[in-house]
């Protein structure tokens, strides 16, 4: 059973679909989930289900263990750089679903090494039938199993080598 708190930074189309999928599957209860974005009114349906919504990314990170980054590629580095002091390498696992942003790009943002996952779901995640490819850097077998289980709630998850991610994204789509 999942006992960890999960924050989704960037509650847009994918972030909301993931929140819905995690709730529907029972992997996360509403009080284990926080979703952030700047336009909070768009997150009202999740709030009505008991999910915490906020525009305060730093507070969401500090209160959670699993940080799913679902921002657009153009501002992900800027936003995460501004938040880097909120991350604790002993506590946090980062999962990026941002297209085209490599594990190396993400790890360079942080001063201390953290477990970082890159996952690429496809649009079928909205109906929990995604084929999700995932790869990791600095993660233990236990952490990898946890992240695979998380995405398995929303379809099928395939661990792959990062160099295959672009091809896998095309095939998955
Ligand atoms: N959609 C898919 O099926 C899919 C599949 C695979 C991968 N992806 C990847 O997933 C990422 C998100 O895609 P999407 O389709 O969900 O895009 P999206 O709907 O534009 O979601 C991005 C969200 O980030 C929020 N945001 C922007 N700046 C923020 C900040 N400083 N703090 C918190 N939230 C912020 C935006 O809301 P506000 O403007 O209100 O802050 C927006 O809702 C992209 O990198 C995309 O490549 C998407």
C-alpha cells in the first residue's frame, strides 16, 4: 500500500489526468495528493474530491515525498531552479514527465544527487490505458519498483534505457 504523499507540479492536462488516475485506482487517497498550478480555478474539480490544490510549489514539495513534474519543457528548468532548495535528497523522488528534458538536464539543476525518473506516458493516460516508458538516474531498485507501480495504475509501464526514449515516445503515441 502506498503511504507516500505525492505532489504534482504543473496541474495541466497530463497532471490532472495523473491525479485522476491515481485517485481512481486507489493508489493515492485525496489527502495524499497535492496538485499545483497558477490558475487554481482549473483545479477546482480535484479540490472538490479532497485533493489539496495550491499555487505554492515550495510548500507542495516540502509536504510530499514523490514529486511529479508535469510542466511544459520551456519553463521546467527555470521553475525547478527556483525551487531547488526545497528538495531533500534523503526524502524526495523526482519524476519528470516533461517531453525532451533529459535526466542529465534535471540532475544539473540540483546541488546534491537525487533519485530522478523520467517517464513518458501517452495520451491514453486519460483513460488509464497509457503505455508509459520510464528510465532513472540515482534510484534504488526499491524506488524504481515504486515508480513502476505508480504508473502501472494508469496502464502498462516499461523500464527502458534513456537513449531509447525518443523512439519509445513515437511508438507509444
Ligand atoms: N498531455 C499529454 O498527454 C502528455 C503526454 C506525455 C508527456 N507530456 C508532457 O507533459 C508536460 C505537460 O503537458 P500538458 O499537456 O499537461 O501541458 P499543460 O496542460 O500546459 O500543463 C502544464 C501546466 O503547468 C502549469 N504551470 C506553468 N507554470 C507553472 C508554475 N510555475 N508552477 C506550477 N504550475 C505551472 C500550467 O498552468 P498555469 O498556467 O495555470 O500555471 C499548466 O497547466 C509537457 O512537458 C508535455 O510534453 C504530456
